[in-house]
């Protein structure tokens, strides 16, 4: 991306982050964004965390990376998909952005960058709560890399779905039948090895599974590198798809 393209993407990013900062000034917004993962952390992590052993460690150590992945996914996706949905159908500001002299790549980069920032913020808060509860992860670059790729992936998915939906109700359908099930069945709360092969195998096709697996690794192991590779592949596909949709956008 050229210097002009970076400036255009930066303008889109700053606009989205200014809107986000306004929302962060309301404590209820922060609480509503984190209430679900924090509730699971208290109920399962603190309630069962030291009594249950799983994969050679306590359940709290197993649970926190999964909750971070779930928070990153939910916030990155919702920030972009809901933002575009509202901008298209209510405020009609998305159409104004499309008329601005910015390239489709800059629109995608700026929008997804803002979704990444929001997803990382939510995951960081969950991680901080986990540290306060007694979670002690191994110092590794895998955690920031996995979260960065995961949030970019789901922000890209949010952009794709946000541009493809024809109503706010349709957006809710994607959340209920895609995002929420991934949060529960991609290894967040239990290892996929405990499931029958016929059920575990298709779950390995979902991106959140690989984010969770990578986040639980103590370093750049084969499992972590494999997970990061799969996430990178998803990111490339979704970014290309998003640029194509923005280029063809007519409304």
C-alpha cells in the first residue's frame, strides 16, 4: 500500500476509533462487551479452576486462553459487522464513505484495523482478569501473534457479512448460527479430543479452533505454527474477499 493509501486507511481507522472511544466512556458498554467471558471465568475458572485437572494442568490454565480467543472473536466480528450494518441501514454513512476519494483497499484496511484494535482490547481485559485469578502463562510470542491474526480474520469476516446482509435481522442470524456456536464448540471449554472423531474432525475446519490451539501452546511448537498458518490463510482469503466486495459495492 502506498503512502497515500496508508493515509486514507488511517483516516478510516481514526474515524472508527473515535466512535469507539465515545462508547468506552460509558461503563455499561465495556461491561456488556465482557460480561459473558468474565462470567465464564468466574463460574468455571474460579469455581472449578483449581479442583479440575485437564491436559496436565489446572482448568483455569486451560480456560483463560479459550476465553481470550472467544472475546477477541466476538468483539472483532461484532464491531465491524454491526458497525457496517448500522451505517448502511440507519445512518447511511457507509454510502458516504464509498463516495469519498479513498481506495477499496484503504477502506478495508482501516475498517479491519479498527476491528482488530477492539478485539485485542477485549482479549487483553480477559487476560488481565485471568492473571488476577491466578493464570500464569509461559512468556511467548504465540499469544500476541495468534490474537492479531484471529482479530484480523474475524474483523474481515465481519466486513464480508456486513456488506452481504440485507437487514439487521440477517446479521443476527449469522451471529446466532456461526459466531456463538464457534465460541462453545471450538475447544474453548473442553479439549476436542474428548469428542467423537466424526464430530471433532469438522470442528478443526473452523478458524477459532486453531486460534484456541495456538494460544494454549507454550511456544512456537508445531501445533502453534500450524494454527498460525491456518489463521494466516483465512486472513488472506477474507481480506481479498472484502476488497472485492468493497470494489463492487453499489447501494
